[in-house]
């Protein structure tokens, strides 16, 4: 291993820990009292995943996201939450890959964050429909997409600010 790959791997581990901490912290935010829709979350862990993508590359972001999903499942999850997180994560990572591969010069970080948030909600809604067999859950998707646009904008802004600070020089 070269010194650069060791540095990137260590940074990816730090982003994974940050994603886990943000995910855990998010569980303490009582959104259900403010927003009357079940299952709504801010997606704070995506700050770490997106930052990993922009600092280290898409391959490391995929690793950070998948590690967060599986370690989060082992620490404080259920099989259902694993399935929802995995499906949402895969859809969001597909959007992040699409952004880095094709749209990087046409769209900003905030736009990519909104895309990833919307795809994450779509993946989770499809997972819910597949698990429970209630395809009526897909009628809930427009409300999730509306909230995804708002949270994706906020998360994208935070990531944009982090990147503009140039914390990591890799």
C-alpha cells in the first residue's frame, strides 16, 4: 500500500465513524412531533458519505455508506431497518455515482444531494412495498420526495461548506 492509499483508507474510516455518530445522533431528534409523516429522517449520515465522495472518490463513498449501514445494523438495528437502509443506500449511491460519472460539470453539490435524497426515499419506499406487499405505500412517495428535496438541500449546503473549507488535502 502506498502512503496515499493508507491516508485515504484512514480518512474513509473516519468518515464511517462520523456517519455512524450522525446516524445515532439523528435518532434523538424528535421529528415525529414536528412532521406528521412516519419514517422521515434528516439524513445527517449522508454528510459523511457525500464528503467522502468529494474528498476521496466514489469508491470510498460506497465503502463508507455500506459500512455505516451494516455496522449501524449490528449496533442498533433490525433486519427490516437493514433492508430499508440498504435499499435506500444503494439507490442513493447510484445517484451519487451518476453525478460523479456524468453530471459533475452540469450540476452542483446541492443538486446531487437532492438527487441522492430523492433516490434514497424511492429505494426505501420500494423496499417497504416489497417487504409488506402494500404497493399503496408508493402513494406516500410524493410526500417523501418533497421532504427529500428540503433535506437534500440542507445536507448539500453543509457538504458544500465543508468542501469549501478544504479540510482534507489528499
